[in-house]
C-alpha cells in the first residue's frame, strides 16, 4: 500500500472518530464530557460540551471531505483543536473526575499521553509533501 493511500485511510479514520465523538457530545456521552470541562472556562459547562461537539463534527467532516489542496490546513486546525482541548484532559486528571471509564489516577494519566498522538495523527495524515 502506498503512502498516499495510508494517509487517506488515516485521515478518514480520524475524521470519522471526530464525527462520532462530536455526536456523542450532543447525545449519549454528554455527562462524561462535562467532567472534562475545566472550572475556569467562562461558559456554562453544558454549552462548552455542545460547542466542542459541534466543532468536532465540523473538523471531522472537513477531514473526510476536504480536497487535497486544503488537507494540510485542515490538519493544522484539527491539531490545534486537540491542543486546545488538552487542558480539559489535564483538568479531569487533576480534579480526579471519573468519566469514560477513566476512574483512577493511572487511567486518567495514561489518557494524557494520547493527546500528542492525536496531534501527530492530524498533522501526518494531512501533510501533502
């Protein structure tokens, strides 16, 4: 399988996962996502969950649907989004909030290690070089 095909599959998988996560923000996992909203966010917790869910749906759709000319830009926006929501994961760890089966400090800490993976995934799957 050539590199371009691998990147396309990776981009589609990331996009589909973002769409799924965004839909889950708006529906069945809203309570769990509330546990990740830091106390310092100046919006209502539920509004933050809804807005971030809409952003994930938009980003996921963009990753899946964008043409090659704009893929790198969309990848940078997705990577920036993953960096921007990272404080929520830190907040969940620091405040010992259980959600998504992350019911121990160890599990919450390991979750923190996945955010850089998502950033890398977004960038590598969309680079056009």
